[in-house]
C-alpha cells in the first residue's frame, strides 16, 4: 500500500513538474509564440461558429457647402444569416415575413435555405438593400425567426442623389490598386479585391476616405448551425473616434440637382455645365452628360464615366477672347478706333466668315460681338505664336487649372482634386512653333486646329476677366473634418498664377465690354430676355471626328451689374447645321441659378 501510494505521489509530482516546465517555457522562453497560438486557436474557434456581415465600410462621406449629405445614408434593412433550415422558426412566422417583404413564401424559403453567407435582403434587380418602413419594422419585431435581424445599413449612394462625375465612384480596380497601393499590397494591408475610388474626388481623396476599418456584425451559431442562445449578435467596429472623415465640398447640392434636372429636361445628351463663384472660382455645380449608374459600372452598354467638364475639346469662337486679349496686351490692335472690313472672305487659307457677305466695317468690340472670323484672323496674323500661347497661359488656358498643391507635407500631402483634368492645348504637343505659319496662326486665333479647352477652363477664364486678370484655381473641396467635427485640413482658395504674369485690368475690361455687346446686339441676342441681364461669348467648333459634328459653346456671367456667377456650357457633337444649343442652355442655366438664389434668400 505504501509502495502504491509512493508511486502515485511520484507520478503526480512528475505531472505537476511537467506542467510547470511547460508553463515556464510559454511565459519565459517563447511568450509571443504562445500568445499567437492561443489567439489563432480562439480566432479559429470563433470563425467556425459565426456569420459576419458588413454594416458600414467606414469610408468617409461628402457633404455640400451647407452640410447637406451628398453620399451616405443610414437606414434599417433586413439581414439574413445562413443557419440550418430547421432553426429558422415556424411556418406561420415565415409566411408573415414573406408578406412583409412582398414575396411568395416558397420563394423566400428557397432563398433562405440556399444562403451560404450573410447578406441583406434586396428586391430583385436592385443593387442596395431594401429600406424597411417603420410599419415593416414593427411587424418584424413580433416574429421569432432565427437568422433574421433588422440592422442599420450604411448606403453610400442614396437613390435620391443621382451620380455626379465630380464626386466620382468606387469600384474594384486591381490595376489601380497595384499602381497606387504597391507598398500596402506588399505588406498585406491592402488586397487586390479591395474597393477603391475610381474617378472624381473618390479617387483623388481615396487614401483619406478609406478610413480605419468597417463596422460589421457577427451572428453566432453552434456546431450544428443553430443560433447560440445568449450570444445573439455582436457588433465590431474601429475604436478610432476621428474616422470616418467628412469632406466638405464647395458644391451647392440643391443647385447641382436643379441643373442636372434642367440639363436632362432640355436635351443635353453630351456635354457639360460648370458654374463657378465669380469671386473666388469655387465650383458651385458641375454637370456632365451622359451620366452613369455607380452600381452598374460594368454595364455592357458602356457607362459614361468621362467627366466632360474637365475633358478638353475644340472651343471655337470662345477662344477669340484669348486672341483679343493678346492683340490688346501686345498693342497690335485698338479697342475702339481701329476698324476692320469683313466682306465674308479672308482671301487666303480658305477662310471665310460665318456670315455670307460679311459684316462690313467693324471695331474690335463689334468683331467680338459678331464673332467675325475675318477680324480675328487679321489679329492672329499680327501676333506671334509665342504671344498667343503666353496670353492663353496668363488666362489659365492650356494648362491644368483645378485646385492642387505640390507640398508633400501635412495630412494632405501633394494633391490634385481632379486627377483626370486634361490640360488642353494651344499648339500641338504643347510646343510653340518656331517657324511662322500664317495658316496655323489664323486657325489658332479662331479656336480651331490644335486648340483644346475644357468647360472648367472656359468658366474660369470668365472669372479671371471679372477679377481683372487674377487667375484662380477652381476649388471643389473647402475642408476635411474628422468624425468628431474637428477640422483635419482646410483647402484655402489658391491663385493659379502664370509664369508670364497677368493680363492687365484694362484688357480684361475691354473683353467684358465685348461680352456685354455679344448679348446686347451680337450672336447672343436670343438670350437677352430673362431674369438677369447676362453677358458672354458663344462658340461653334468643327470637331476632328470622322463624322461631321460641331461642339457648341457659351461662356459668360451674370448678373451683369453685379456679377456673382461664371458659367460655361458645352453641347458636344451636335449636327453641323443645328442652332447653338449651348447658348439657349446658358440662358436657362442662369435663370435656374436666379430662381435658386431667390429661394435661398426667402428661406433665410
């Protein structure tokens, strides 16, 4: 008996000794390995017994200048989790659920039984979860069904806010991920399947918008795929109080939506409308057509993702403002005292005036009002290519003009708000020809040949003229704030100064008087009547496309007595003999703005 007791004590001592040695090894020799092993074991166990669903990606949102939400809305939706069919609940409750959702009970049962991962309920053909009404939520609260929960869902693109090219879109874009997030890919913190900004501000601010992690919900089940009683659901989210960020844009959402509706109702099938604050070039509205559906970017019909407001095309006679500025700046023309004779033919280079028989004798101002090709061909041949090019640069033409910063320091780093903005050109390849070519100068002077301008540049040109030659960089974002409301960064208005200096106030004044004459007695007489008196410059340009098409333009401002808005309208690829659609749209745009301003004052 004593021997047996002794052996038992020895065995117990050996077991205790082994346990102590093992514990000491875990704590002293390889604690990290022990912790990792324990954590891996726990994670593996949890992963086998939960179903997870993302409620909010954590991506930052956009608001307009008045704090109205452009992206992001939260509503209650029905979350469905895969569990054993027998654990769902009774048929009576299933029938009530089907009635609430407006589907056949058998179809609902098939969908629930076929679940392989957690998902939100969507109606057929819809891309986002179905928002539940208060009455539906009340009825659902009386059911006792397993694997079914009403949860808050964060929808990025509300149905009430149509897609906006300036804001852009998000999508899976492996090539872009490789290009932008190469370091993060190597570290494993970013995956090729991650959703990233593919255009507009979504793209240029993607690093900031990504946030610190998603909010997700876990639904726990046992080894037989039955819900674990007492655990229910568990929400996990980032504990960083500063994210997600909120980007405050310069857009006026009500005006933006009103102009989108106006453009669609009045047949702007391809083109753009840009509205800038005349004081500082802030972008108040930016409309591009055709539009796109952010949920159907892979549509076989081909979504129109290009933002026509920042795509450079032939400007036609709008560029005559640049030619006139160059002629006055370099002293080769007189605004009032010199007269030009137009008989309809220039006599060389095959150039004719748009008006058969010509305009007769014209001053420079009247030449601008009547958009006379003969006057501007004459001026162009008096200038050098370098003079035209430098004047264009001084007016913000032929270069990217949207807000940007080159400094790499601070939370923003180097940044261009509209990465896809095209610079446009004055001469081919951006190279000023060294050999004088009269035909090239003439075609350039009337806005053809190699001249390319974006609607954003055209609207900003008007702002520059209204500000006496001071070029601003159109701004689309004013500040970025943390989730707690604290400001992260302010994007102050910036000048887009040219290396060649400014055009003089005397020259800009002469051009503004010419733009008033355009509407008073020139090519814009058809838009004299409206809420406000307006001024501007029309343009029609032959495109380089194989089929005969014209780009129709109007760039101007209003009200004339106290200019507050600079507007550029492009109606692209129009039939050659059609009336200038952009001119008519410009009048309507200004009237929409006037009505919007009046309504805003009344509400205040």
